[in-house]
C-alpha cells in the first residue's frame, strides 16, 4: 500500500486509535511518539501484531519512552531536539505525537502578556513566566494535543479536553479540530518523514 492508496480518513482514524490507546492509561503521561505503518505492510512483516479482523488502514506503533526530563521548563526544547533528530524507515507512512497541554480561554492573553512582557530581554525567563501563568490560570483546562503527519503531505492536529471529575462520560472520545492548531509541531513531525536529506 502506498500513500496514494490511503483514504482521506486514514490519518484521522489513526489519530483516533492513538488517542484511545493513550486515553486508556489515563492522564498525567509524558509525550508519546507513534509510527503509523500501513496495516497491510505490518500484516506481511509482523503478522503477530495485527488482528485478523483489523480493517484499519494505518496501525499506530508506540515508540520507546522519549528521553525527556521531568522539568516542564525544558520539555519543549527536548522534544524539539528529539523530533529534529528522528527519521523513519520507508515502511513508515506517517507519525503521530501525543502531548498533554494547558488550554487557556481567549481572555487569558492579557494575563500572559503581563507575565512575560517585563522579561522580554530574557527569553527563557519570559517563557517560564508565561508557562507558570498558564498552569495557574483559573480558566486553564488540561488537554491532549494529538498531531500527525503522513509522507504524502497530509497533516492533522486534534485536541481532547479533559473532562471535569463531575462530568459524566459516555465513554466516547470527543476530539476537536482546527486548521490553525499546532502548525509548528506538524511541521516538525513532517520533517521526520523527509528522506531527501541524503541520509
């Protein structure tokens, strides 16, 4: 199966599978990276990994835990380094990353500006202040960012908001999408699939 054989829904379906896998382990997890391999390829190379009734086009394969520290101040830089040095074999049609984030309401922008504007001369201090403000903001909400890219250029980012403890869940995942969600992360994921750099 080539990228051209993948349906328009292939990436979205794979990201839903990724989210269900991560969601089953609960919240409070580190970022996770997945290879997206055509299920037909996986069935041929590693048949034990594929259920005979699996009709999905892409099979997510969780990678080893990323070498990230527990310090939230450095995780983004470390993640950027990991993605910049990752390259996938040709059998991998795409990749995905799941990361827990804090989502703020639009009115929180003024609070963030106040936190980091006085520190603009020191980008690290400004970033730390903005992060601390976001994490302590009363309007903040925990969420998962699920981003994926395919070799054929398709990209998609989804958001899963963490439900309040008091909210009843019917077990279904609610994933939100927006065309401007996480463009930098999508670029970084797509770059890991670029095999035209002479390696």
